[in-house]
């Protein structure tokens, strides 16, 4: 039913936390793919987690080409990307797979050293247990989507944008293709805002 792709760029020191959150799910994904986009700081992981499939690139492809390449490797009904610096709530996959839609979004807990800066975007949020609860009913990079539709739409760089915004492009294309979407009003992902988010932006 579901392939989860863990994407890492200089997050080798954080990736184990993300992997553990997937392995401890109440419903396991059918396949976990891990991709290091040409940094080389994740070579220790296959020895620790041999049950995961790895793509350890020798050269950096960049976000868009990396994501597109990984998406085209998926054969399950659904696909979901997650940054190696983030992690899922333990029942996230179970709740997502109960939904009948082409795109499933959900809400997010923002944590980490720079969690408060998230408010600069003017998004509706509240504090919960010391973290920022992001009540967001739109696209985000870790939405779950129907693989066949995503592959037909494809990841691409947003023309004229400052950042690649590849998930926004995918979202827009799928909606234009008639995708049905559902939103789960629970925070299922912990999004870690830490100093590498800012130092390594490209």
C-alpha cells in the first residue's frame, strides 16, 4: 500500500530518529527507501538498519531531480516523503491509510531550536506542550499521495520562485488532474526546525 521515502541532505546525524519512528509505527509501511543526496554522512545506517533499502548517491542531484528519481522507483499504491531530520507520530501511517483519497494531508507539530520562527510565516498555530501546533490544511512535503497520479504529475522546480517549491508544483499538478484530497485534523508529523535548515538551504 505505502512506500515511505526518507530524504537526507547533511542529516546523517539525525536520520536514525526518523527511521526509528517508521519502524515503530502501529502499521508498518510496505517499503522504506532512504536516499542520501550525495553527502556521504549516512554510510553507517545500512549496518544498523539493514531492512531498509538505500540509495547513497555519490553526487548531489538537487532536490527536484532527487525526488523525481526516487518517486519513479515506487511501485506501491501510495507514496510519502519525509525529511531525515523529521519524524512521524507512532500511529501516523495507520491513520493515513484509513483515508480514501488521492492526496492525504495532515497537521504538524513544529519543534526544534528555531520552532518559534515558524510564526513569521503568519500561519495559524498554537503552542502545545512546548512545541508549535501548525494547523495547516494545504500541501506540504510529507503529504501522502497516490503514486500513479504523482508519477504522472511529477516533481519540478517552480518557475520564478525563490526556492524549488517542488511539493507545491506536484500538489498543483495533481489537483489540476482531478485529485481528490482529504485532510486529517491531527498533528502526525514532527517537523524539526534546527540550525542546519538554515545553514544548508540551497
